[in-house]
C-alpha cells in the first residue's frame, strides 16, 4: 500500500515487516516515534526502558535468545548505551539486532550537536543512513539481513529531517525470519579477557568483509551527471538537498551505508570527476576518510560543521543561484518555547527564584526554568547530572552551599540516571537537597510512560516504582512531598530541607497540565477594580497572563485555573469565572 | 511539474500537524509525490513552529527555504511576518488575524509590531487575512482554526471539492467531522 509515512513510522514498519519481535527504547527527540509506532503492531513486544543502556542490553538479550530485536535512541542516548555497544560488537548477535540513533543537527530539541557516525567507526559496527521514509523502511529490513549475515548489531542512523518528515512508502507484509535457537557459547558471549582476545580479530575480519560488501551493495549508488567538473559524495538529507539544487547536472555518489566505506567505489568516483566535493552535515566524517585514503576533496573548508543544511545553503556553497525573499524592515520579536499555562514546574521555580537558590538542573521541560522571567536554573548538562553535580558542588563549597543549592530533576530523568547520583549522596554524605519534579509522565518528548507512572507503553497497568520508598531505602531520612501549586507549602519545604544538616529529597508532585486525565478548574479573570498593575503576577512567566491597559489580563483560552498567580497577588485581583471549564 | 511549496506556521499547540496531515493526504490522493516536514519536541512548547508541505512529480528536499513558498498558511499574524522571507515573489499568504503575544512581548522586553497585514502587503506580498478564530468559534470550537485555514486555502486550489471532503473524512475523527465541515466551509466562503 502506498502511503505517506513519517520517517520514524517507516522504520517501525520496516521492523514489523522484518519480523522484529522485541523492542526496548528510551524516548528522545527525534527518535521517539519509531518505538511508539512499533508499539501499534501487536506482533512486536515493545517497552520503554528506564534508559538507553538498559534498552540496548534488553534488545541484546532478545537477540541472544533468538528473536530479532531493536532499540532506538537519540544521539546523546547512544552515549549512555555506549558501554554495551562497544562489547556487543565483540560478542556479535544471534538473531538480528538493529540500533537506531537519531542525530539532531540544528539542536531543535537537544543539548548538543554530536555526530553519531563516529560511534560506528570506533565501535567497529556497520551503519546505514536512509535519506527518506521509503529508505527508512527498506534499510531497517536490510539492517536485519546484514546483522545476521555478519554477526553484529547494525546501526541505523536517522536525523531530525528524515525522522520527522513524511514521504511516500510502499509497504509489504510481515515475514517470519528463520528460527535461530539459543545455544550456549561461552567463548562468544562471555567477554572476559581470554575470550575477548579471541573475539577482537573476528571483529577486525568482519569489518574487512563488511567493507567488501559496501563495494558491491546497492546501498551505495553512483548516479551519473551531465558535467564531470565536480562529483558530490553525500548521504541522508544532504543527498536530497544536493538533488534539489543540482538535479542531474553533476554525478553523485549517494551512500546508504556510511560505515564501513567503499574505498574502491569512492576512488573510482573521484577519478571520474575533476573535483570531489563532500556534502555532509556536522563533522567531516566522509571527508576524513577520503583524505585518509589520499583523495583530495572539498569539504568542511566550504561547508559548515554547525547546524542543519538546506537547499539554499548547498546552492550557495556550490556557487549556484540562491532563492531569496523579502522581510519586514522592523525586528520580529522571538517566540521561544515556554512552560505551558498551568505547568506544575512554574510554582516550584518561582519559589527557588524567590529564595535565591543556586539551582543545578537537568534534561526535560523544566529546563525551561532557565528562561526569563523565571531564570531559576544555572546548570544543565545531561541526563541525571543535576543529582551527581550537586554532590560535587557541595563537597567543594561545604555548608554554605548546602544551605542554598538544590538539584532539580524530573521523574523520568530521575529513573533514567538520577538514582545512581542519589546513591552517591546517600553513600558519601553531602547535605544535598534534591528536588524530584514528579509530573507523572515523560513530558518533553510527548508524554511517554516511565517506571513511576504505573502504566506501560500501551497504556496498560504496569509495575510502579514508589519514589518515596526508593529514596528512603537508599538511606534518606528526610523525604517529603509537596504540591507545587501551593506556594506557601513549597517555600516552607525548600527552606526546611535546605536548613537540614543531612541529605534530603523533596518530591514536587503534580501531573503535567497537558495530560488528558487532568481536570482543570475554570479560567481565572482579573478584577480590574482590584488590580493596581503592580506586575507581581508577571514574575512567573505564565503565557496566559499579560498586561493590557496597565492591568493584568488573563487569556481565558489558555488559563487552566491553577491559581499560582492568585497567591502572588496581594490585592485579590484574580477571581474565578466559576462554572465548569 | 515543478515542486510546489506550502508552509504552515503558527504557535506550538495550535494544530498545524492536523493541517499538514490533511494536505499530505489530499495531495498524495492527486497522484503527486509529497513530503511533509514537521517539528516535534521542545520547540512545540508554545514556540514558533513551522511545517513544510511540498508536492510535485519528484520532491527531494523535505524543507522549504527562503524565497520558495508558493503559500504561507499562518495561524497567527506575527508568525506570518516572521516567515515572510520564505515567500516566493509572487507567493500568497493566507493568515488568521489572531494575535498571540510571545513571552518577550508579555514581559515588556519587546513590542508586538502594529499593522502587520499592511506592512506585509507593502513588500509586494499577496495577503489574505481573516479572523479564523471567530469563524472557528462560529463553527463550534476555537480548535477548528486549522480547518478554517484549510478551507480558505482550498479557495486557491483547482481541486474538486470532493477531494478535500474525502481528506477531511479520512483525517478528522468521526465525532468532530460535522464541526470541521462547517469550519472548512466558513473558511472557504469567507
């Protein structure tokens, strides 16, 4: 059937058709929908794991047991899963195993712009890179064949524009892969030195055979051009920009397999053109290879290592006509993302700002706590870093810091990699105050369940980890729960736990205001008789509140009646509109 | 056929994904190659969002660049102005006149520009501006602004009404179909 599919949905379709049986992933933009879409096929067991390392090891276990498996993650997720990655390369697989990693050039929703292709090279694994949804499906299926033929997991590299673009896909039926019963093989699967030493040459030999495969595989395709003045070596979304700009004017070597690279094919292509031009987003990965094999080429001296490319950028760099349009003479105010109206994080960040706390933050919607006017976050690094870093911060500065510094981390991020940092605080004893922002969902990536929510990926009841019990079991005596809509209670809790001469955890608990089951109060309105225009309510950065004609104004279409503004107004100007929302 | 470009711009949460799905379904049904590029994740949280819809015989790039859009469909005036440079010299803007203040305007750090429709027209852009929020409310829900805009856009396309109707049926949940039919008609005939 011919249909429009999101790149990520097409990959999920490929998994389905290839007979994938087990999927375990952690959500991360732009990779999340692969797993969400896979979960719609009843034939595939799908789950959200607590983090990418667990997901990859789960997928490996399923492969070992003889079922085709998959795990998906964003680029920084692969850092978390790098430990199993490098050694699964040694053990190899039983049934096929595919690992999708989605890069985010342009950082639409990420903390860095790293290039995942380096992982393929350093972990010595093959990597396929589709350039549209149809290839997303086809390459996912091809990846299983390669995985089983060469006895290794296969990396499937996505990027934001391929993952989140819909294009035409022709789907097929699900096939059942050949049975691969589990067999005990200590020499292959127990990676202690004596065995690993014997596996390493196998890995090197495998890469040699894969490089040979790359020479003849139709994954790598030379397309002729009308002029041979330049030849373009490219892949993924850059291939699409090149074709958009050049059409069939210049020859193109389009790589669907970006590691290992087909040396002979690239040499022959380079020899057929006057100048080899490498067009690739982020790092000069293909370019480095070309230079290593002694080919002259044009690459990063011309094309930027930063951000996303586009057709105009490629046209400009190739000296071709660039489209342009008109804009207004005056500046257009930016529209940065903001915490939603009714977001439970708002009350907490207001309190931390008011108390002049030093706030070490983490990855999630609440990273927006760093944005004006809340401006209440001073550090965000990676998943879980708030909890580990506050311990180091407090050990470095002592009591003075312990009485004013807090770590803030979401429920899902805490499950992902906050727990080990908390263990360090409990074990090595800093009087740190950790605040878990429990909004009962993984918010930023679009509402995925996690081990604290009590539901699985399909929305069915599942195991539920109790945060209070967990913290107490780790040795925290001071564990308390507050409602961040209640500013007085929240302030009291933060003050008391900062003052305490021992480690403590505050759980700031209130479900995400966007969750469907959350019942909202009617919107508030401003009594303009009472409002004096002091703008106290503007300190919380609520998108529903603005100043109109010198008085506060509530946008009734946005307001969910959370009442945080009401507590800031000394004049009682915010009033309920009554009735039901 | 040369590739045609439609940009859908607005504020995160306004329903642009449904509009792009509708267009994707419609254009695929007409036999075109189609690409639709969306934005997910952090930028969705009340930020400026853009969706690219491209169709033709063979579509390569999933995105639309400066000076390439045949249409900019906008849920909000400031967003139409923000993306103006993406319009082709003879391109058409279809915009709701709704105004949503971004945080820098709310906090007073920036001002919301006045007379945006006139200023955009002064650059030579063709601007079709209408109060889609009022029409959506008239249809029965403020959330139907996206379909009001699609109705208005249909005005510029030489496609049979049944084709739009079929895509609407395919993309909108049955219980909201009547409401969205009204919204579409109100936009089309405005």
